[in-house]
């Protein structure tokens, strides 16, 4: 860009160290539960006074877990923040045509300054809730449902839910590799190194470094990042946080990875099993409950240092594992990952060391004791997953049989989406947790994708399971079916 054209624009660009400081301050305000009115007032004042911001990216997530983003001109947003509308009938899993008008309510606590080299200068990002026309929360907006659940637990009982995901992905050659899969029938690895192995400066390490830097700048509080077991596979871990922050960060993590990869001419893929013969992608979900700063899942004298409440939480999840399997593994492709030959967590049991168990109890102390649900795919809706796991673990029905025998005997999760849909649709537990309307809508959108794919998975990844995947879908191809 020439000097002359540069001088025409003076949009906000913030160095990464300052970005991290600013985003961590906002995160701390969320953790301290600063009032919504105060945050709204502060953010609007900031946006009004900061002339170098041109647009505000407002995000929401549909029922299947796709992140949708609308860029609002800043001046328009400041005048119309209380009346942002969109056509819900265009969002699969949301409203029917006759009830198409939905509204967005900005969650000013979930406000992020963005790395300008990734998102462009002069932009900030904020999450939102979806509302009905009358201003009540929209039933299929699982972010709203998760927010309400977290607030109720804290208000009524002083309980705080913490979560930390471990999200794996693949890095493939070429941009939009998933959308072109129906033409190529293959993905091409960018690296064939192994676990923890990647030379400084190679393509995989360059991607990981750039994405991790962006995550740190957005206040993720990174812990470690590394290549995973399979070729071209990566994982970047960030610290425990309260449950809604963790779910927001999952959406941002995938967005950042995809954007960084695209800038490098590559594709970051979160398909659960895009390549057969190697390990798939998981999203292990670590969870704990605390009260008054005390970890309720820790008991030094308990089995595996886990309290009775922690084991009770696990037993409820195991009892209802088949009912909620579709929530945790919500795509046709996800059931390829539940393959016992590749450390697949498809056994409905809990264990401290068996990586084939659905639930693992990591070694922990008073600060880190937690439950790790391993049978979650990275393409699942994080708000729906966490809402379902928390409510199931706290209030789901328990099996009348002895807990010890239930934990140790081996049952298996469904090995195909059709069985998972059938179990989900017929579940009274799911109807109670999610409501019959959401239960029906979610089953319908999953059925629509499943029916476009061969019923038997077989040993080869089929173009249909990629082409009609909810995070990949090419709308043009979907309509040609």
C-alpha cells in the first residue's frame, strides 16, 4: 500500500501486548460480575470516544454450533444497539418462515479487541443473545440458555461452573480444502511429523505460533501448544475459566485458527475424523464446580481424589450417555472418531487411566481436580454441550444399580448417527433438559444431514459427510441436492 493511501485511513491497530492487557481486564470484569448496565455504559462511552473504530462485529451461534458474524457500522450500532434484527428463517435450526424476525441483544461483558493483522484494523468483536420479537430469550439460542443456567447456579447456591476444553484440529494444504473435498476426495497433510515434533519455522509450527499469539492477545491465558499424535494435527490449550467464557473462547479459537490458516494458504479443519487410519480430533471437556473458592470435586480421601459430588456428577453422565450422545457427537463424521483402534473414548465408563473411557479422572489436587469428558467432538455446539453436561451431571437421573458396577462394566456409545438420533429423539431426559421444541428441532437438522449421507460409514470418508457437514456446508451444493 502506498504512503498516500495509508494516510487516508487512521483505523485502530493495537500491539499484541496491549491487546492482551485490555482483553484480560474485560475478562476480569466478567469474572467479577460487574453489572450489565455499568458495562454497557462503559463500552458505549468507549466506542463513542474512540474515533479509530469503524465497525463492531456482533456474533451469535445457531443451534448446530455455527458461528455467525455481522459487521455493524459503529455509528449505526450506537444508535440502534437496542433494535438489532435479523431473518431467523435463513438460519438452519432456528425459526420457521412465519416467525422469521429475531433480535440480537449485545452482551457487553463479552467484548474483545481484535488483532488487526488477522481481522483488519478498526474492529472490535462482541457476543450477543438471540431474542424473540417480544424481547424474551429465543429457545434455540443455547448461549442464552447456558448464561441463564450459570447465573441461576451462582445466584441460588453460590456455585460456579468452570470448564477448560482441549480442542484438536488438522492443518491441510490449500484454502477451503473441506469445501473442495467433493472434487478431490482427499486431504493433503502439511506435516507428517508426530506428537510434539515440529521444527521451528516449518509450516505447522508457524501456524501454531501465529494462532497462539493471537489467542494470548485476546485474553485466552494460554498454557501449552503442540503438534498432536496424527500428522498435521495440532492442539493449543488455554486455562480454566467460567463456563460461558470457556464456550465463547471455543468459538473464537476455531475462528482464529481458520483465519490464520487461510492467511497462510491452508485450512484448519475441526472435522472429528477427516482422514481414516490416523487419530481423529477430539474436544475433551474438563469441568468442575466450586463454591466460595473451594473446588467441590476434590476430596483427598476420595477415590482418585474425587469427592462424592464429583463421582455423582460422573454417574449421572454415564447413566444418560446414550441419550445425550448426539449433543456431544453431532455430525455423521463424528462417529468415525468413536473407533477403538485410535484411543477412541467410546466406552461408557470412567477411569483414571483408560483413554478408551468416555470419562477420565485426571490426577488433580485441590485446585485442579476435575472431570474430563473425552467423547466430545470439536464440531459440536459448545454452548449446547456444556449446558447439557452441566445439567445432566447435576440433576440427571441416576441408574438404580450400584454405581461401582456401572463405572466398571463396559457399554458402548452409538457407532453411527442414526442410532444416536433415535436415542436422542426418544429420550425423556433430553426433553426435560432441552425442552421438546429444541429436542425436535435439533433432531430434525441432524436427520436432514444424515439422510444426505450413506447409512454405513465404511472405511473411506465419503464426500457427502464433508459436503453436508454443518460447519463446512457450501450452501450452493446443499441446495443442489
